[in-house]
């Protein structure tokens, strides 16, 4: 079978790495990089570290408004699909690259498989929520990472082609955690001692694009009574500078460039707590058993909150400060994301389905 996989942003490279490896054992895979993320530390480093094959196509769409970015992808992906005639298009997560790939394929009557289907924040102001809902409703195979995701789809009347396969990010983490522990030098490089620092990430539009929210978050980081390390997403750097918050932040916080996956795994796994608005980082904190403080009003990863490992604090400075001091993880964890063999399960399903539409 010929599978065409579409990726374009940092978390998609990480999710694609283990699944692409499994798929290539049995199928022909064509890899398309939309170019949504293009800086070496958001793209190239993951291909190198995770041994992802060189993309067959790089669309180089770059950054622009949602409509322009998604539109450019749609035009270019359609041409490739007409040329390559794959049996199946595989898309990941909830970015503009996801919805562009799914839409281009479904209009050409090519089957679409969505990895990380069924997630909902129920917040339509999030661009990712629009991408998720649209992608799920035009997908033929919906690979859900959790039981909640299956239920969300059921509540929207989507029941055909739905499978709970666990989370491919757990496959990626399990494969790389020992390598990261042995090889990644980030703690030595930054002079950090295990459990004696916080690691933070921020890139969600609702936090970066709002002066009120971003300054509140910066104030909370600057008040922390423990060293804070902040690998900054370029979007966030741009707004921190635009709002005049950059210097203040850099005085109190260790601000660094985005990390590669191995350094990121290492720095997270030794942190006392993690603060984030990232979807992937919330999950990884749970998988690693590190308490997570999520600077959002809602989350798709509700089980992490229900299990007592994640707390939602929004962009409220006092709530963030309080959680830094007082929030501790729970005692026990469960297999909400499966057991780390999602790629195997997905490949088994792919083997047994029919591809005519
Ligand atoms: C995108 C996804 C988001 C995902 C995130 C992962 C959408 C709508 N958003 O957000 O769901 O969580 O990726 O990190 O698809 N930029 C650079 N260099 C790059 C890429 C981006 O400098 O290589 C800057 C540009 O100023 C750009 C901004 O970051 O305008 C935002 O990039 P974009 O890809 O539009 O969205 P993200 O915020 O990265
Ligand atoms: N990540 C990374 N380096 C960083 C920040 C994040 O490798 O400096 C990894 C992180 O471990 C996770 C993924 O990127 O695997 C999450 O991506 P991101 O936060 O950009 O997007 P989201 O998951 O919110 O869509």
C-alpha cells in the first residue's frame, strides 16, 4: 500500500518518527513536509535526532495568516496527491498542516487517517479546535489516543472507523528516554541539578498574542523561588520583544532557544515541575510523572487533570504562583495513553482495511 504522510510542525515530527518507522516495514511511504515550521531548531533537528527520512516534498509554505498558510498548503498538496495517487493520506494532530492535508485528500476521494483524533477542548476560539473538528469529520480512520477521545467522537455522531490505539507520543518517549538520559547534556550545559528547577514552555496564541496574559505569565515566572528554564518558541520571542517583556524575563529566567527532543525529554524528566500551554508537553509530563501546571483555561487531556497530575491555572499570575509553590502530583498513574505500542496497533489496523472508496 502507498501511504502519503503529511507533517509540518514540531509535534508532528515527533509523532511521525515512530509511526513512519513502523509503516515503512510494510508499506511505501511518501513524506510531505508543508514547511509550516522551518527554523532548524523547530524542524531539521528532529529529522536528524529521530532519524526521520528526508521528506519527498517540502512545500516551504512558511508563516502567514491562517487562510493564506492553509490555502497555500491545500493548493500544493492537491498537486502532489494527483501525481502520487496514494491509497491513504495520514495526518497528525491539529495544526493547519493537518486540516489542509485532510481536506485536499478527502476532496479527491482519497482515504484519510487521522492520528490523534477525537480530542476536544470545546473552545472554538482555539485555531486547533477548528482544525480538529474539521479533520475528524472528513477522516475515514480515526486513531484516538484516549477513551475520552472516542467518546467525544461518539457524541458528534462519528462512530465508523474509530479506534482507541493509545498515544504515539508514548511510543516516541519510550523509544528515546534512555537515549536522552545517556546522551543529552542539557543539565550539565545549563548547570542544573535534578529536581531543583522548573521547565516552562509557552506558545499558545491565547497567551502569546495577549499583552495581559503574556505579562501575567512573565510576572509569575520572575517571582518563582526556584530557577526557571524557558526554551522559547519563536512566536513567543516575537511577542515578548514586541510587548517589551523580553529584558525583564531574561534578568530572572534562563531563556534558551527551543531544544531538540532528546534535551527536552531530559530537562523535563529531571524537572521539579513543568509549566506549559502545550498539548504534547502536558502528556509527556504525565508520562514522566512530573507535576504539570497548565497555563490554559481548558485542556483536551482531561485525564491528566482527573488523575491529579495536571492543574489548569489559565494566565492568572496568582494562580500560577500558588501552583508553583503548592501543586504536587498524585501518587498513582494509569495507562490512559496506552502502553507505548500504538504504532504497532495502527499498522495492524492498516493491514486489515479495504482501500476502495
Ligand atoms: C503551530 C500550530 C499549533 C502547534 C504549534 C507547535 C497552527 C494553527 N498552530 O503553532 O497548533 O501547537 O505549531 O509548535 O497550526 N515561526 C518562526 N519559525 C518557524 C515557525 C514559526 O519564527 O519555523 C514564527 C513566525 O513568526 C510565525 C509564528 O512563529 O508567524 C507562528 O507559527 P505558526 O506555524 O503559524 O504557528 P505556531 O504558533 O508555531
Ligand atoms: N518540544 C521540544 N523542544 C522544545 C519544546 C517542546 O522538543 O523546546 C517537544 C515536546 O517535548 C513535545 C512537543 O515538542 O514532544 C510539543 O510540541 P509543541 O509544544 O510545540 O506543540 P503542541 O504539542 O502544543 O501542539
